[in-house]
């Protein structure tokens, strides 16, 4: 707030609006008196900001409340549908877009397969999804969040690297902004999924949550003390490359015994094929593939496990045990309240989660386990898209005009006419 030239009043006004906006959204119904108490701001400042929000339609007055003492107070109600945001994600070759309200609740959804696997195909799929949903919005859209299965620069503008997709240094946010004229922010999909679980997951309110995606890769997203954690160069959350078996298989990163080599989709499929080969007698997987072991896939392993097949269950338990070892280390380090496990492997539920919990209980410190819950994702496949919408909502102060006052207009061409001036 203190700039080189002294106090920056515009910046301060902006921060005050952000504080009040967050309180209105959190409490849904409140009063000016409560906002003064909760924010620590002066009565005059709160009144001025409330008037602006009333004018812009973010809140409305919905009656009066009579306290035990003193004058009756007008109840202010937050309207989550006053503005909308878009969230997009890529899983495999499927691009999903949601149109969400100001609490990140998805109101509309669109999903499509990408034509190819280049960054241009991804931009094309996101834009097609957004063009489909945009006409459904009758209020301004504030921006677009994108969850990518890649590394992303700390500013949330560029894909820095994706080994499986073969992408390197792609200015994804610029490409989308050029096409849609909507402010855009990008982040790794597991990171935004963690935000999605905090904003919309069916968990007790928590400020400390660890989300783990277990699929073709293994990535974590951390919300610590209420904020998404990126690390100094944006790479925090690379759980797949934590060493869990010192002399284990060689990983693509050059290390041996990374969690990725023991619990990712390819690792599970590889182990299932070996086990079927070693197993004596007929097994579920051998029968389903007529003995062609190359046809064993993760969905088939999950199907076999659900049918009670021992080979599949042992394979999943082994992978879950390694995941539990990795998680026990992370839990000791950051002490989350909730660990949410998502991705295709976790979709089977307790057959995978229970051995994870068992291993965590064996290894993590008692105090860290005291209040800990390890649960499946309730948002499922959409966690990243919902979280990408939440990413925009967490960063509204970076979007010109979103909640900074009527002296700025949104950059959104179709939205400017809706903004009170
Ligand atoms: Zn590795």
C-alpha cells in the first residue's frame, strides 16, 4: 500500500473493496454493522463500498433485522449470479468448460474431445466450449481460468512444459485472450482442483487441503492457510517424483523409485500384466483379454478389482501403499486437515483409499493424524474445471473492473454494457 510516492489511495480503495467483497460472499447475508465489525474498516468506508455494490447488483437489500439493542439494520444479501466466470480443464484428450457463479458453483457445462493434441487444438477446444456457453450468460463474464496437465509459469500466463503432450513454452493465456477478449489465467490442473475442492467440495470448511490426482501422472495441489501454494518457481506439487523406493524402477525424470513409477496408470497396468503372467490358473484379466496381456488397461484393472479379482486388488493395494508412503511424508511436512484423492485410479473408491489410509496411519505422526480425513473427490472429473473458475474468483483483483469500482469497465466487450457506470 505504501508506494515510492507515498500512500497509494487508489490501491487502498481497491483492497478495501476486495475485503468487503470476500465478506459478502462468505456470509451471504449480513449487515453494514457486521461488515464494519468484521472488516475493521470505518463506517463511512463500508457504507460507500456497500452503495457501489448495491448499484452494481452484487448485493440487494432484503428486509430488516432487529437487534436486541439499538436500531434495526438492513439485511444485505449477496447475489452469486451477479457475475459469472468460466473454468476449463484438459484431461487426456477431453476438454471440459463450466460456466460458474461467484461461488464457483457450475451452472452450465460443456465437454468435447480435442481434434489433435497440439496447443492449438487445446485453444480451439476451449474456445468452442466457451462459445457454446457464452450465450447462456445474461450477466457479465469476468474471466476464464484454465487447468492444464502441464507446468505453468508463476504468473499464470504460459505453459512452460508438458512431457506427455510435447508442449514447451506456450503462451496459452495470450492465445485465449486474443481469441475471446476475456481475461485469462492458467494453472496446473491438480493445483486448481485443490481450489475447486475448497470452494465446492463436500468437506467441512478448511483452509488446509491437499488434493492428489492419481492417473497417467500423479500431481498434488496444496491449499495452505486458505491460499493456493505455488512455490518459488511454480512447481510445487510434483508428488509423482517423490522417491518412495530408493532402488526402484528408473523414472523418466532420471531418478529411481519415483512414486510415478509405482502408482501411476502405466505402473499399475505394467504390474497387472506381470502378475497375470505369473499367476497360476485362469484369472479375470486373462479371461477378459483372451490371454493377450497387452490389452490390459487401467479401466479393465478397475473393473476386475470391482468384481473382486485378487490379482487386480493386489495390484491396486500395492500402488495405494506407495501412495500412502508419499502422503505420510507430505502430511508430516504440511499438516493438512483434508486429503482429497481424485483421478481415474481413485474412482474405484475404498478398494484404493483404504490401503492408502492404512499406510498413512502406519507412518505419519500421531498429531498430524489427529484431525485428518482422507476422502475421495466429490467433484470427480470436473474438479479441475470448477477449480479453474475458482482461480479467477481468487484473483478478481487482477481483473480490471471486476470488483474495483465503476470507474473501470470490464475488458469483456459483451459485458461492458451491463456494468453500471
Ligand atoms: Zn521421477
